[in-house]
C-alpha cells in the first residue's frame, strides 16, 4: 500500500502549491504568425488567439519578510541565469558556442536554486565540475538531432558525475580565460541528456488491473512527486500519496476502488522560467478523463463498459467502406457551427457532440445527402481539451441575435457586440491545446464525469452510420500555456524546458502561435504517437489532420503512420490500414529548411503516403494568396478575362499570369505529382517539380496522389463565396457568382488526389467577409442547413482582423445584389451533389498511383497557342488501341473534363480527341443546370462546346 502523507476529508492542506495563478506564458499575435507564414509559403494559417487563463487560486501566502526575501532571491537568480545557450546533448557531452580563448569551463549545480553572483564570483552552488574540451565535433547522431548547433564546441562531463541527480538542480555553465577570469555564464538546455539517459517506452498514465490502479509519470528532473486525490471535480482534498522514482519514472499503485476519484500531481521541481524550485500542481499528461476546464484529472478506465454506447465494440464492422485512400473526400466542419443554429436539434444538444446523433435534424439530413453522393469523411475542428472556451455553460455570455438582425448589413455594431463577449462566449476554433487525450468538455452535456467520453463515441458512431468516416483535427505543434502556475500549463510543469522547443538563447519558440512543442525530443514524439493511438483505439477515429504539420518532425509522422496502420480489428477493434493522415506542411519559423531536423513539410513528405494541403491549386484558382491584396484575381475569379479594376499588370501580363495559373492547376489536377510531365504555356515539357510558383517553390511535390489535399477554402481565411464576392467585379450578377463558386469547387472535386471542402461552400456560406473567424462567435460563423440564408451581410466583420479592408467590405455588404436567395443556394447545392456523383461514378477520377496518372491523364489546351481560361483534361482507360493499360472502369473507357472559366461560351477543337464516342455525363444530362446541359461534342472534328463558367464532363460508354 502507498504511504499516505495526510488524510483529511474536509480540509485542504495548509499551503497550496502554485498551480492556478495566471499564466505568464508568452502570447504571440495571429498577425505575427501570419507574417511568419507568408514569408515561407505558409498558407491559410488562422489567427488563433485566446484570453489568458483565468486565475483560479492564488499563490501560497507568505509572511511579508519571507516574501520580500524570496522576491529578492528570485530577481537575483533570474538575472544570474537569464538565458540557456549551452546544450547538454548526451550524458557525457555538453555543447556551447564559445570561442577558443575561453579555455576552462565549469558546470555548477544547486539543488535549492540558490546560485547567484556576488562581486563577480559565483556563489550558492552545491557542486562545481570542471569540463574537458573535446577537439572532435558533435557526433553524427547528435548532429543529426541538433543540426543547428553542429558547429558548437564540445565539452566532456567526467564519468564520475551523478548526472541523474544533477539534472534535478539549477544548473549553470561558466567559461574562464587562461587567467581564470570569468568570460561568460549561461544556463543549459537538457532535452538531449534526458533523451540519452531517460528515454522510456514503458507504461504511462493510469493502468488498470482487476485489483488496483498504477499511476506512472515521466518526470526525470523532478525532485519529488506525489498525487493528490480529491472528493469529486470540485470537492476537498482526500489524501496525498507519495510516488517513487525509478530511472526518471515516478509511480504508485492504489486500490481499484479509488477509480472515479479526481487527482492532480504535485511536482517539486526546478523551473527555469522562475529560476526557483517550485511546487506545481498538474493534470496527468496521459489523462483520459477530466473535470470541467481540466482543473483535475478523472481517474477513469476508458475501457469500462459503462462508457460505451450500445454496439460500440462492433463499430468496426459498421464502418463505411473504403477501398483506397484515393477514394477519400473530406468535408471540414466545426462542431459548434454544425448545430448551434439548427432548430431541429434539441436545444440542450445544439453546438455539441450530441447534435450528431439527432438523425432527423437539418444538419444530419444535409450530411446524409453528401454521403449518398459520395462524400467519405467529415473533418472535425479541434475536439480535444482546449483552453479558450469555458466548459461550464452557466458562465457563457451571449448576444441577442434578434436585435443584431435588425441592424444594417454594413454596420459595425454587430461586431462590437460579438467582440465585447468573445472571451466569455461558447465559441472558438480551439487551436489552443491544453491536454490532447480527452474530449472537450464544452461540447458535452456535462463537462465532469463520463459525458464527454460517451457523447464523443456516440458522435463517431452516428456519423459512421450515415456513411461518413471521422477525421480528428490534432494540434501537436504548440500548447496553450507554459510555466509553473497556469491552469492550462501541464507539460511544462512536469518536465520544464523539455516539451517546448527553445531557441539558441533558451527562449520558447512561438512561430506556431505560442509555446511550440519539440517532437524531435523522444518523449514528445512518444506522447504524440500514444495520443493518436488513444483516439484511434478508444474513440475509433478514422483519420487525423495535423495542424502546422511542418512544425512536427518527419520521423514522428512516419512513426505515427506505422503505429496506426499496425492496428488490427481482431486485437484492437480497429483496422489501422484505413486510417488516413494529412496536415499543413508549411515550412516556416525555426524549423524551416530542416534547421531542427527533417520536418514534415510539403516537399519532405513526398513518398510517405501522408497528405499535405496543396496551396498551389488554391492560389491559382482563387488568385493571389491569403496574405496579399484581397482583390487579386485568379483563374476562376476573372483574371485577364473580366478584370475587377485592381491593377495586376497590363493585358500581356495578366494573360501570361492566367496561363501560369492554368499550369499550376493542371499539375494539381494530376495529383500535384513532382514527376508528372506537362506541356506548359510556353510550350516546354516540364515535370511538376520544375514548374515553379511566383516565389520560386516547386508546384508539384508529391510522389503519390494521396499525398495532396486539393482545396480552395478552409476554416482559415474567407469562405469560397466571400472570396468570389471580393475578387470578381462589383457589377457581376449573383447568378454568375454562383456559377464561379461551383466551378471552383468542381476543380477540386474532379482532381486526382484528395478533394477537401470547407463546410458550407456547397451552400454559398458567408462569414460576412470575415477573414479570420476563429473567435467571431456563432453570429459570423453561422451555418444554415435549412438553406434559407447564407449569412451574407450580417455586419462588418470583427475590427481586429478586418478593419484594414472595411472600405472594400462595407459597400459589398450593403449592395443587395450580392445577397443570394434560397433558389441560388439550392442550385449550387444541386450542382455540388452532381459533381460528387460524377467523381464517384468512375474510378478514373480517383487513380491511386503516380504511374496510373502519368499513363492516363493528359491536358490538351496547352502551349503558346492555348485558349485562355479553358482547361481540357482527358483520362483514359483500357481500350482496343491501348491494351497495355489495365481496365479500371467497367462503364467508361474515356473521360474528358473541360473547365471553362470564361464569361462566354467557348468552342475548342482538340484533334487528339476526335472520333471518340463521347457524350455528356449522364448526371449532367439530367442536371438542374440548364447551361451545362447545352455542352456538346462533335466527334468528326473533336470540337467541344461548353457554356460560360461551366465544368462539363464527357464520357465514352463501353459498348
């Protein structure tokens, strides 16, 4: 039995460790993040801010004299060690960038963090160790792990040193010249030595057996660890139990009947952010249950039958069929957006997990339509425990939407009302993770206890049963908070300085928004993979989308894929071979160009079978990029063909830019393959990797079509309808804008690779031109699955991210010709469903290998004499004249798709496509769109006639 340090069912201990004071963690504004992103082709990175964590409990009270003395010591200590420029890379090696004149180095350690400098002399240390200079460079294995310090000088730690004890101390390293004069002093970064000595693959978290529960916590730098058990999610302390350490892992075994109690770890540890030994209260990093707002961990057996919906263990037998990753199509959806305004959902379920179980709601009926047409996956924005929304619904504030609806469409009053409560309303995208392994409490009917677990499982089960697999948006690249005090700081309390990536001065990197994590460290990599397995096995999630994947190491992604795909139905209840991974492969910040190791950037992920978002096709279709002038036009929005008045060059310039965009789109339509050969608009035959974007990056970078996520809009930046409304001429009719909306979507839907759609693009969704709605409330993020409105013109979007464009936005919102009617929404939806049906009518639209695409896909309106604004793509199956090609399609032997973005009908002769038995696709023959039905083909000449702003698909039926 464990040692009980104090047992008191009524009273908390007389002193409380400093967990819940406001966090002093750094905050980086979204605009700074976007500047980083733009400079490195990072695309569609939203501005994900949140309010600082609320203060829940004050610091431990002190006598005035003690407090002053402690403060003085803290100030002196912080001045003494203001940075950490040396790296303890292995048990025996320390690297520091000092010059050759500094001949002597000493390592200092103080267990109680009492070191300081007095009259130039270092005092207050317990140990002083001389280090020996090494003439060799950093060993190859360490240089690979720490490439950014490969040129540093190396110093050897004596073998007699007890390193395991030293890493628990305040540490400093100082250099001296030949005369014994101190030249420099700094702290040390420890991840290298911790990985070398304490890398661990055993159990972590709560491990249940029939008789007891064992708790395991990896904390090699902790001086002491105990666990505090509480009476319920907010009740008093019951007892505190001491943990024992073995090789950096602290553990204790308690009786099984302690299950369902709540607990926190109390960790005594030196924390470099305060330069003091702190007592921190922290949740379990491997928590599987939480109280509201994560203030306590719930000791729960995730495999308990009481937490499983009916037939949960048999769900793998009910999963929608998925033969190949190339069959995937993705619909990106925010959980609250889905039902917050859906009056067909019970009011107590709106905005949460349970809304997906309402089988006759407007939202579910809509998703079912898309699934029947062929859609395979729903991607849910963050649904783990994040910081920015209070789990307690009683604390939420709201606006009177009926009153807001009375205001003019171009008023700034709506945004002012939303902004005034945005830190206390129930809305946020959730890209501010606290604990990765537990569902978010604000989406559950009760944030305490089992509801969040059961209801998440019910959501996955319900979506699977209507034919949709579920993708989870995971945010492993950064954390909401750091430091020893904030309630939303967890990992940095348990092993300070390890989980978060730091710069060469020891400061936390913030390029990913805030508190960047370091997957190059062994236990961070392990935590990520373990967490993915948790969601795949315990919640039967079908795929994962990685936020800022480029900030994660490529090796972590490959290991994650291998671990997931090893899951078996007979052992784990999950077929891991069907779990798909993709993410944002933007290459920027401190990880850019492999500075911290080979990262999971777009180009580096080639050959892995892991997808990355293709910003090349997005920017070519829409024009410009999310960080440029919003009026920049692209292939679908009128560049050269219908200018909007914004100067993008003379007629020759814009014609050439349009042709360049067509090249980029055609590579995207061909799976964005790096080796696909295209005849460009200049007449040169080039591989995808030899065609470059305007900033010099290769357009094609994949080795397989399943490595590209083709998209034109996502939760970040404006919706597709809003993009079209900004970039097209002001005088264009709403009917024509609707045609452009559908035409742009069809380029994604009919591309090789994985098509990705932002929820609502198929029903003209607007956010009133908000470019960054992460915290814009239900008002600006409204989805209307009754199709009555599209949310256009609900006021000027929030000032913070949009004011610089209000002069463009206001006249458009106030112009009644921009607002679509229900018939427009229904027409675009019908066309979207048609285009999905066409994609899934033939495997030729879903080729699974690069060789198949290279053999079968051709583009015909290319070279210097191309007709501007028209892309002609053919896909060939086995025919008499091509017996070497394997037959894939039992219905069609040839498919020709023509994208005409021109504002007029085009007629184009393609001699290579003459004498074929082509006819308009049956779905389009029966389309509600009268224009597409006018598309025609003349076999004798190979002439195609396609109406304005139309995608026409022709097929050759097999005899």
